[in-house]
C-alpha cells in the first residue's frame, strides 16, 4: 500500500470543489476529496502517457492565417499543413454574407490547418489559435483535436515524438 506521508496544501475555487464533489458522487465507494483528487491526477497522467501526440485540425478565417502561423512558429511548432477549403457551420454560411431573400446553404472560404504536436505543446497551440482566430462573430471556425497513434519522418524513419521535433 502506498504511504501517504506528504501533506500538500491546496486552495481551490468553489467551482472546482463542486466539480470534485460531482465526480466523487459518481464513484461507487464515495472517495474523500483528497482521494478523488489523487485518482483524477493519476488518470490525467495515465491519459497523457497513453496519448502523447495529437493532431489539431483548425478551420479559421483566411485573413487570420498569417498571424496564427507566426504565433505557432514562436511556440515551437515544427510544421503546419495548410489548405484552402470551403465549408459551413450551423448558420449554413448565411449570416456571413447574406444578400438575397432566399435562404440557401452557402459554402464559405476558410483555411484548414493541420498541426501535429507532442503533449507539451497541445494546450498552448489550442489557446493560441483561439485567441488569435476569434473575432466574436459567427463563422470564426472550429478546432478539432484527434489522438495521434503514429508519426514517421519519411527521410530518416524516425518515429513518433522524435519525428515531431
Ligand atoms: N461540425 C462540423 N464538422 C466539420 N466542419 C465544421 C463543422 N462545423 C463547422 N465546420 C467548419 O468550420 C467552418 C466555420 O464554422 P463556424 O465557425 O461557422 O461554426 P459554427 O458551429 O457555426 O459556429 P458559429 O456559431 O460561431 O458560427 C465551416 O465553414 C466548416 O468548414
Ligand atoms: Mg457558423
């Protein structure tokens, strides 16, 4: 049995406590708050270990591309795949350039970025894209995060995180 001999002080918001309590109540053995936090940290660490790489697909407004690109390079992203695409979201392209009386679904030009990152960069990249690409108007885009199983640098045959750095 693990020895619990380290006392760690923790100050949290009431929102955090509520989330912890809601999680505790869903467990069959109703763990204490401390035990709940221990378990959640363990499962977060396990998740990170099992998902060390992610592919981020970001659909953004074309005029935001340059700024997003600069920010990602500064963060240390080693590559980006970019494509001009067309799409629509829940307004079906309408409010973005609505002209006529008829409501037709209209594809709107967007830029799609694909960025493969190791764990250390994931949240920074997501936050950078959001903070730069958001204007607050409908049509700002979407960001999808997928777990990435394997990566290879074709020239060298290097795999996974080595192939990302
Ligand atoms: N569910 C989806 N699946 C795939 N692509 C999507 C989806 N939703 C949006 N997209 C892509 O993202 C682009 C921008 O979507 P948009 O920002 O309009 O999403 P939204 O959900 O309608 O949000 P908002 O209400 O802010 O407009 C679309 O043109 C499309 O390319
Ligand atoms: Mg929309």
